C-alpha cells in the first residue's frame, strides 16, 4: 500500500473509533419501537444465519439498565463471544450498550428514539437513530480491517437489525414479543 494512502487511513481511524450512524423511520408508536429494539428475541430473529445466541446473562425478554448479555455467533468463519452491558437507559428515548469483552478493542452502541410527524392517516411514527462506534482488535491489520472490511460488515448488520425491528413493529408480529403491552396503549389513548 502506498505510504500517503496508509497515512490517510491511519489518520481516519487512529485515536478514535469507527463511527456509523443509521436513521430508520418506523410507522409505530415510540414505546413499541423502544421495547422491540431491546428485545433479545427480536435481536435474534434474523441473526440465525450467524448462529447467534444469547448464552448467559439476560437471555430472554427486554434488557434494561445494568443488565449483561453474552452473545455467541459466527462471523468471518470464526465463533465469536461478546459480552455487552446496558450502560445508560432513559425509557423510552435512549439506551446504550457497551462491550465488556469480545473481539473488538472497544465497541459502544447508542440507541435514540423520538416521535416524528405522524403519517397522513394520523398513525404514529418513530425515528430510531443508531450511533455505533467500534475499534478493531489488532493495531496495523485492525486499522485496515476497520477501514475496508469491518465498517461495511457492521453497517450491513446494523441495517439488517433495523429492518427486522421495522418489520416487526409495523405488523401485528410485535405482539409475539411484547405480549404484556395492553392493546389500548398502542392506539395513542383511543380506547377500544
């Protein structure tokens, strides 16, 4: 690799983490989207092709402040283990998970939620914003991996996860994962 290009790559990644930002608008109430985003079962829905499992800590339901989850999955043909902790929580607007142990040098994921302009028919909509930061595990090889491979791979995983949350939230499927939520709370104050 030519030295000027190597310096640009190094300058773009050393001293900070790779940062990804994804915004997804979902035609569903804020509280529903917030809860689906922290559901272990929803997280696992379309990650089965990686063999992902929650193997320790909070393994089912909705995770909250101070709760840990140990995830195991196959990425790049290698079985990976990652332990994450919910390090900030402000229901239903925000939560943060932080890697305690895993393949990355560091990883942190902020999840923001806010109500946005209702749809033309008056139905609620929620904007879900993910700010995802990570640093690759190996300095020189990790630098190139961050810049060329992991950035795209992690963005695709994030988009896939968000598409699942959107699909579940916008259909009746959400009731399988949030059964304790009374139907009338989902209609914005309109009683059935």
